[in-house]
C-alpha cells in the first residue's frame, strides 16, 4: 500500500479554503468515489494558516500513480508545495469502522 500526502499554501494562490470546500461538496469529493485502487482519501485544511491538502491511501504503488488532485491543482493554480509518498506499514480502524482498511500494510503482508 502507498500513502500520498500533498499540501498547498493558499496564501498566494487566489483561491480560499471555502472555495475548495464548495468544490469538494459540488464535485463529489474530487472524484475519489470512482477511483480504482483507492482505499482512503481525506482532504484537509487549516484556514488559520491558509493551507489545503490531501491524504490518499492506495492499494499499490502502481494504482497510486493516479492523481485525484489534478482538479485541485488547477483551482489553486500551482503544484502542491509538499508531495510525499510512503509505504504503509500497518493500518488500524477505530470502534464502529466498516472494516475496509484495518490490519493492512507491509507489517501484515510479510514485507
């Protein structure tokens, strides 16, 4: 599994957290619902520091090559300031979770 972290500073972008939030609501969470190989996606923000980002967990590095952030990049007007990828060692889910991504990762795959 692959985790991708992307962060933008919106300070010089011409868009706001509120505008991006409306885009997510109106555009079906940025296309995540139809992305093959995507296990988890979260869009994150910090309005007090004008930051916006995404956290994605993909089944494999191959499926993780796909980007759900292209539309956000166009709206913001630049590439993410931070782009990091990590192998996922282990996942866990809290009480009441659906059981979709718990106990997965290299630690459980014998990696």
